[in-house]
C-alpha cells in the first residue's frame, strides 16, 4: 500500500516526459503559436481547418488579453507568440503601443475585404468579427418609438429603469470611449452620471443576466452585446428562451452616427518566429470560409463584406454602424475608465 | 553615559552577529536555499513596493480604494465567522459522536472545496434565479416569479464561506482525531461536562489547527476575483485587476498586490507572536483509538445527521444539482471522450504537483526547525505568502525570474528555446509556490503537536535529524501530511490563472475547459467540466480519508 503512491508518481512523471519529448519532435515542423483571448469551440474548429489546409500545426495559449500582453512583454525578443487575438480593439492598441506587434504582410487583401475603420492605421492589427452594443427593451412596457440614442437614456423618464453591468467590462468601456470621442469628455461624464442615476439596481451579473432582469421586470432597458442575444435565442434552457421572448432589440443612434460596435481582432507578434505562417493565418481567418463560421456559429457580424450575416442577425434587419475608427477607441479606453470611476459607475 | 550606551549597542549588535555565526549550521543554509527557491516570485513582487505605483494611484485612492477596502474587510469578517462555525462544529461532531451516515458525511464535508468559487457563484445565482430550481420548488405554494437575490456582499460571503469551510474542517479534524480525545476523557473523568470541556479545553487547544485553516480561508477570500466580479462586489482584488486591465498599469496592480502581501505577512507574524509563549504539545504521542464515539438516543442521532449534513447540502448537493440540471441540457453539445483524457491529465498534473508541494513544505518546515537562528525561522513564513495574492499576479512573479533564467540559457548557447517556460517545469514550480501555504499550514499545526521532548531525547541518544524525523516525527505527522495533500490536490485541480498562462500547449485541464465556457457566459456548458472536476477530486479524497482514519 505504501509503495502505491510512489509507483503512481513514477508512472505519471514518465507519462509527462513522454509528452515533452513528443513536443520536441514536432517543434522542427512548421508551427504557429496563437495567443488568444477568444475561447469558443467554433474557433477550435477553425484552427483545425487551418491545420488541415496549410499543414501548419496550431498551438493555442488561451488567457485574458492583458495577461497575454504581459507575458509577451516579459518574454521579449524570444517570445514564441506568432499572433495575438483579443476580444476588443483597446487591447490590440495597447499591444501595439508596447511595441509587441508588426504590420501585416498582405495589406491589399485586407483593404479589399475589411472596412477601413476596422483596420489599424499602421496595419498592426485588423478586426475579425463585429458585435453591436444594442438596447434590449421589455416588449410589454416600452414603446420602441420612445427610444432613440444612448445619450437619451439619461432622460428622467428612464429613472430607475436601466440595467447594465459593471464598468470593469470591456464592452462598456468601449461604448464609453465612443461617447467620449463623439460627444467630448464633459458630456461623457454627465452621461455616465445620468446613467448611474437612472439605474434600476447596482451593476452586477453578465450581459445575459441583464436580459433576464428586463424580462422579470427589474428594469425596462438593458445594454447588451448582440451575440449574447443570439445565443439566448438558441439556448437549451427553457427559462432563457422565455426571457428572451419577452424582450426586443433596438439599434440606437440610427439617425445620427450609428450604433456602437466593438470587435475582436488579430495582430502579428513583433518577434514572431513564423511571421509567414502568421500572415497566412490572418488571411485564412478573413477568408469567406472562415468568416461564415464566425457568423453562423457565434452570432457575430463578419468583417468580410462578402459574407452574409446569420439568419438570427438578419431578422433584426440592417442597421447603421458608428464608423468611428477603432484606433480612437483604444486611445480613449483609459480615459473612459477614469470617467466611469468619477461618475460612480461601479 | 552616551559613550557607554553606544558601546553597549555595538556590543549587542556584535554579540548578535557572533551568536548568529555560532548558531549557523547547514540547516540554516538549506532553509535559506529552499526559501529562496520558493519565495523568489513573492519577493520579486514584494520589491515592487519600492518601485511605487503608476500615475493612476491618485485616481485609485480618490475614487476606489475606500470602497474596496470596506468590502474586503466585510467579506473577510463574514467568511471567517461562517467557516469557523461550520468547520469546527462539523469536525467536532463527526469525531465525537456516532450517528447515521457519519462515515459518508466525513468525506463529503471535504468536497465543497472542489467546486471552483466562480462556478459555485454561478450555480447559486442560477439556482435562485427566476425560473430556477428554487422558484420551481416553491411554486406549489403559490409564489410565482420569485428570485432570492444573493448578488451582494452577504451572498458572496455565503458562497465563498460554504466552499472554503473544508480548510477549517480538515485541519480541525486532524487535530481532534489525534489529540483531543484523551484530553477530553481526562476532563470528563474529572467531572466537567461535555460542552464545557469543549469550550474550555478542546477549542482553545485546537487554536493552531483552526487558525491554520482560517489563514487559508482568508487568503483565498482576499484573492478571489471570479465570484466577486460576477456578483458585482468590488474588493481589493478588483482594484488590482482594475488598475491592471482597465487603467492599463500593471505596475500599479503589482504595487497593490505587494501591499496586500505586507498586510497578510503582518497578520501571520502577529498571530504567531501572540501565541508564542503558549505550548501546544501533549505529553503523550497522541494516538487514540476512535471507537470512543458517543452514541446518543436515536432521535438525537438523527438531529446530528441533519446538522452535519447541512453544510454538505449547501456546499455540495445544491450546486451539484444545479450543475446536473445544466449538464442534462448541454451534454450533447459538450460531452465527448476528450473529457476523460482531460480528467486524466488534470489528475496527473495535480498529483505530481501536490507531491512536490507537500515535499517542499516539509523540507521548509523541518530545515527551519533544525536551524537555530530564530530570524531565519520567522523568515520561513515568507514562503506561504504566494497564496494571498491573485494567481495572475503570482504568474508575473514566476515569469520574471524564470524567463530571465531561460534567456540566460539561450544567450549562453545551452538551449535553443525556453526550457522552463512553456514546459511542465514552470507550471509545477508555479503550483508549488502558490499552494505551499495550503500544505505548510496543516503540517505546521500538526508538527506543533509532536512534543519536542521525544525528538530531543532521540537526538541525545545519538540519532541524527533525518533518522529522528523518519522514526519518530514522520509517523506522527502522517495525518497532517494526508490532509495537506488532499487540500493541495483539490486546489490544483481547480486552479485557473496560473494554468492558463503557464501551461504547455499540449496540456489541458478541466478547469481551463470550464473557464473557457464560463468566461463567455456559457455557464450551462461549463457545468460538465465542473462536474468532472468534482468527480476527479472524489477519488483521492475517499482513498486518503480512509488512510487518514487508519492512521489517526
């Protein structure tokens, strides 16, 4: 009995050594190391498809973008990272500012496929997918005619009616950055203060929880990313289906700048050991084949203009997007957080 | 006078140095070496205290810090209370009394620890949500559309308390099993009532064991991020991540972590100082047969079963029922045989790393005991601090020294790529650094029970340190070691930030899988990997619990 743990230990150590030696063998072949903040099963399927098509093995490190950026900074010139994928433009902007990225190779391809405001000015990164940050309202209590813009949410008529999550959430930060860019700092701070004044409860939970709270009557309007609603509409959970059935989607600011969008995006690492494969990978992810996977499985809006939206998104109709350049969102992100704190948006 | 005073001082300083040199032995050197190995990441972060915070510091102190500190304090006090009462009471009842289902409850009481805090938070929020299981249960009573909102500080304290009380339970029970019963018998023979004996004798004597558990609870409460973030409760750790992720200043985040480290270090030293003069050893080596359990009348036994199963229901049954309900809805989407392979990998990594962690904790504990310089003994406490700060920050503390080592190897031409980072070495090292406290606390408290006169006589009779250890202390420490191993193993099984950032490409764990879903608001899909974590934790808990009882 006493020797059993020892025996197990030896077996397990040898098992992990075997894993290691296997890795060394493949290291000589072509490999692509992906640092990504996205962790969807559909992404994994896409990576496998790329492996099959190109013969390049894809290794994935999944973590939060900030941690990945810190890792790349510490690794320096020897960093094994080839590409960095994040779920917002702000982090890519930060990675670029820290000198962690390099320009993509096929600028013409990217220009031809993707709208200019979704590409870094120096081509250090490009958006992969879009999500609109929309209003979700209770069908039985709110007349969509009474809705108009993000800015109008601070009107007294919405007192005690608004639901939104914490200002630690990057999507709220991006929205705030877009308001700073469009309306100016002072107006943005007043807007945040007005939002806090109109909140139905302290910010808590995630986007889906806000939708459920609208359905249950805790408030009338929530701020939510589109793809979460797409997922709720196709949920296996009866209570989520019932909740999402009671609400409807509203695209704000259609008569002026358009609805705010945030993106997930990709850039080539500055010290990429395999930059050629990295560029090949980006071209693949922007291809119609890959973009339709993004669109269909994850209810995101594809950035490739030739690819159609999924049926769920089509049902909501076309809408006008805020074509604010994403560079600006990255630059203003920190300012947005500071204004949130000053306004007391928890 | 003045001159005399200064010569006195220099004498005392000289004297101290001389005494230090006299007392210096090889164990001092070994202690310092081990300590360096373990504490380098913590020291790396600690030194950032002198680098100062980033430019957002003013903003943080103006708008955020007060709120954060208030919440953290509130949370710490509430969690301490919850885990103290739940852990100690349940440990005492299962050791002292006989009642139906006791043998099952004994190990079921450890399992809540296997459910990651954020999963517990999601499970409870889901359970009590509109249309959740709870509202379904009460709907026959005519209550419709009901939601018990627990997304606040009190709810968070409950969720964390109910998942962390096993720390107190395990270390209190290890003490009760080995020590308490003969003392209690003596006290009962002298005519003191059962209740009075417990509060006057057993409870004060078990203080080192209980404190050891509470220290772990507190550190884990302080570094929790996932559950607090979901519940919208801003704690000190929220501040760390807000300065890092949102205000884009990693240096301020590390500065805040260093502050947190200092606070916890001071608390640990204070507690040790306060109990310095108290001796907690027993004259007997303390091996009691545990057939002495009291049998009450049957209705009272049932009452005990009910009482002891309460924490199991709250910390295990309710979240598991919720997870099962979600699992039924998503298994077609999530379940495949990969999960079995993942479980095996998770098990292997946790097993190996837990062995190393317990080994290093033992080495640190005994080397510092055998060394005679008191300040080196206190410094050994530095080794446990890795547990007090968020894993993501520990990861930075790990990467800074190991990457510079890796880079040096490459420059010297000894390696063509990183050989520490991106391999299992860095990951296991990180686990040892992070979870040393979890092994060290129960080991230290059970080593205090070994009366020093036994090893001392052994050494006087010419046995060496190692021989004495293996012949005398090791058998007495077994219970503590097994407890330590169980706790570390479970902790590693559910560990997240270190695993995410340091794991080799080809390694994957159940916790990573669960997080992948949960972080994208696919809580239901996260249920199956979470259930697998619990299942994987069950096997060693059951086996080791048997061993623990046999050795107790």
